[in-house]
């Protein structure tokens, strides 16, 4: 399951979960919309990772703090720190391979 980020504390979210994947997106972004079902599928198969989507229009400050310059940007956080990021659409098998390398 991919959670939509609301108004919780981003730092608390990272502290509460060992492995967190965040997709920074916007509703008007075509590749972001293409990536959404891929992330949903992957999230159903990975029990040891928590998935979130953050709308950069609603949470511009988080996107700026994360250094997001293009969307979609998918960031893998481990133990509260950014470990890696990917920019652009990725098919399921490439996304899975990248995520498995991060854990």
C-alpha cells in the first residue's frame, strides 16, 4: 500500500520506519501517474518497506528540502537518511531491482 502524505511530521515518519520510499509527484505529471500503479504493485510485494507519495504542489517545502528538481523523483530513506534516489518513470522490474539493492 502506498500512503498519501498528509500533515504528519516528515521526520517522525522517517524515524518510525526503517525503510521508507517516497515518490514526489504532481497530479499534472504524466510520468508520475504512470508510476503510481507500479509503486502500488511493488508496495504489495515488499513488507519491509513503507511507501509514501508526496504531492509537491501541496508540500512544496518538503520537495525543496529534499532537493527535488524533476518529477517523478523516488527517494529511498534508510534509518531516517536518504540512501538513494531515482528520477523519472521506471518499469516494475527496474524499480524492484533498485529497491532491493537499497535494503
